[in-house]
């Protein structure tokens, strides 16, 4: 609440301004009804006030001298306070607090070059062709997910430097030096690269499938889909599709390139798993079985590496392998621990639906939120009305992962950025971030020493996997070599940002604004937990 004086043609005039909110949103207001002073933290009903919508879709409530204001006698005004959830944000709003997990750190985070004129980020030259030169800037572009929805979150220079504990000046100095100092913590987190040549065209089988429920998918088989109703597989792969034909995938066609990329990713997955005998979990290829960490509840250490395939302009794919180490606690272990301490089924279910509803699911590492806790055992749960397999059979056939038929409770999980919900066994859902997880120093030391051996192991596995990389009869990687990535400061910084922020729980305060026809969240304060 503020009182300000404005001037119009008749001289000075008082108005009130401030913020009004109810349980669904909050808006700034101005009141011309100065005969009716509004009191902070009180509830009113307004008749015939009007709303002004600006070009950026933000709104202002205007209380005129004719507006009728009725005070409401409310014992507890808290029910009129908006608790912001991402799903409910449909237009710009200032000074709100959001809690969520960072599900993506975009590749254009870190040190960027910005056009001096239009402030666009530039790569080779300004997208708006300004030709006015550029300056360095530091920013983090990410996605924040709170269980109801997700929003693009951008940390601007000041807040990025606080989070990263680096200042822009130092970074610029490093960026302009030709030779970089070696990293103090060794090079265990360096990415390895491999370039694969792709032929102009690849012959595959294209099959039509009405039912994408994955009944055709089997662990270890090279079949990918277009996400709609087409499946693609090598010409020598066994199958039982009835409606199929051979066709060429062209490296020059955009849609075909997407399929080629998926085929390479899937083929790599098969080839890596064959070598390690380990699984894909949290989106990383494990290099050994998960290690229980004594002294931190039931959390386990997952070590392995992630794979990223980038198709380049010419007939080339660049594959990046990056060592990763995560500490994660599964919902199953959590439920058992709570149970041993005497918690009731209802208390556990309530907790899983509220404070602990954000999870990451195996094996993909995708994020979701628990929508329903189903008190039924995995062995008695069917996949769907049309697919009569049990959850246990499904996980064995599709992912080659053993689920105990006695696992309970099952978790219906709604996936991030999607309307789809799937039912998961609790051992395949993990809490994100370090929510309640305190890692003692001794354990931290153990994790660090484990990490330091990662890179060598990863390189050994990946160089074999690349040599074995095949789509049908076509050998893709026979001439490829794994190379060390000569990391420049930008790449290192991006890696550091990913390590620091990806998968972390944050609570942030800031404003939501329209940028490029999309709502972005700009925090002015942020706290990682
Ligand atoms: Zn420009």
C-alpha cells in the first residue's frame, strides 16, 4: 500500500496503489477512491472496479471513485493469499515465490556474447544483423518444475555470479586468455567426444503400429518410433509387424535426421549395456551397481556417464560422453524406512502426495510428480486394459529390470511437460535433489574418490561401444576415435553450472515476464537446498 500524488490538468491529486491478491492470483491496483482508505492485510469485496490489460498481458486493477468497496470480516485472511504454482501463472506477475526443481540447464547458459545494440545473444553474428559489436554477459537459462507445470527460468548476471560464486570480470579474463590453467580438482569431469560419420542414406524398415503402448519394444532390440505411429528398425531386425516396407532415411531431411539420431542413441544404448552388463538409471549408464551409503538414510551412489548425440550439418554426429555421479534415495527405500519407524500407510501416502511428490523416474531420468499412491502390489498391477502384462513382467521385458512382485505402494506419476501419467514401482522412483539428505564428510570423501576413477573407466567402455556401433549391417563407428574435449572456459563453466544446478531443489523469488511470446521467470533471490 502506498499513497502517491499525481498531477493532472486540475492540479495535484492523491491516489492509493498497492497489491491485491486472492487465492488464484495477485495484481497491482490503483485506487482513485481516496475517501475510502484501504488497510493492509484486510479483505474487501469490490463492485464495479475495472481491469486494464497492457500489451504484455499484465493487468492493473483500477478502483474508481464510483467503485463500491465492502469490507469483509474474515477471521483468517490466509485463505485469500495466493500460493503461486506454475500451472496457475498465465500472465506476467511481480514478486512471487516459486519452489521447484531445475529439470533442464540449457546449453546457452554461462558466458555468452550479447549484442551491444539489441541485447540479443549472438553466436557468430547478431541475429538482428546489428553490427554494433558485443560484450560478455553471464546468465543461466533453465527450466523450473514444481509438480504442476514448468517455466523457463533465467538467472541474470548478478544472481548467476552469486549462485556460481564467480564474478564476470574474472571469467572474462579467463575467456580471453589463450592457455587455461589446469583444473584444481583434476579432470574427472571432462567430457570425451567422438565424431561418427553418417552415410547420405540408411535403409530401414518402416512399420505402422496402431498401438504405441510399447508392446513391440523389447529390451536390447533396435526399434525407435517417430513419437506418433511409425516404428523404424534395421532391415535385419526380427519383427512381427504386418504393415511395413523398406525405405531410405536421408541425412539431408529434417524429419529423417530425427529418426537417425534416435537410432544412433538406441544402438549406443544397446552396445554400452552389452559391454558393462549394467543398466541405464537416472539417464546415466551405470558403471557399477548402486553403492549403499551408510550414514545417509537409504540413499545410494549411482556412478556412470551420460551420453548426448548431436547431429552436425555435414554427415556427422558428435557424441559426448560425460562422467556423472548422483546420490539418490528411492521411494521404496524411503517407504520401508518410514514403515520401520512406525508410520501408517495413510501418513506415508500423504507425505508422498505433498512434500515429497517430486520424483525422477528410472531408467530415463525424466521428472514427474506423484499424482496417486496406489496401495497394490507390483505383481497384481496390469499395465492397461489392453496390455494384460503385470508391472513385473513389463519391466523385465522392456528394460530387463527385476521388480519384486511384492513391491508396494505403486506410484501413478504425471510426467513433466506432458499430460501422460504412468504407474511406477516405488523402487524405480527417486526423490530429486538433496531434500532431506545430509551427506556426512566421510561419505563425501568416498564419493569424491569414486568419481576420480570414473573418466578412465568411461573411456574404456565408450571406445569399445563406438567400435561396436551398428544399425543393421551398417557399422558406424569403426573409424571413430574417442578424443579428449579441449574444454574452453565456456564449456567448463557450462559443465560447472549443470553440476551445481541440474536436479536441485530451489526456492526463488522474482518476477514473471513475457519474452518472445513466452512467460519467463526472473528470480531476484534464489536459494538452493
Ligand atoms: Zn543486435
